[in-house]
């Protein structure tokens, strides 16, 4: 593994781990009033585009972390729909 790829794995891990506490809190409190639907949708579209980019260029860090971000973003959107009222 070259250092650039290692840097991508570390950066992706840090960025993705920032969303875990937010998603955890949404489900723990069963409240998503503070979450914006436009933010969540734009986040999901961006993560999907980054994932597509990573797949086209065969970039493992981009593929891994954006796959996880899509899962977390989907969980946020689901929580917003379920608990956002």
C-alpha cells in the first residue's frame, strides 16, 4: 500500500467516524427534528457520486468510506422520516 492510499484510508475513517455519533444520537433520542432533509439528501447524492467515482477509478479508500457514508446517510434519512415530526 502506498502512502497516498493510506492517507485516503485515514482521512475517510476520520470523516466517516464523525457521522456515527450523530446517527447514534438520532436513534437513541428518537428525535430528528434538528436534521435537515435537504442536507441529508444532498449528502446522500454526494456520497453516491463519490462512490461512483471511486468505483470507476478503482480507489479502495473512496469505495469503502463512501459505501459506509451511504449507509449512515440512509440511516439518517430514515430517522428523519420516522422521528422528524
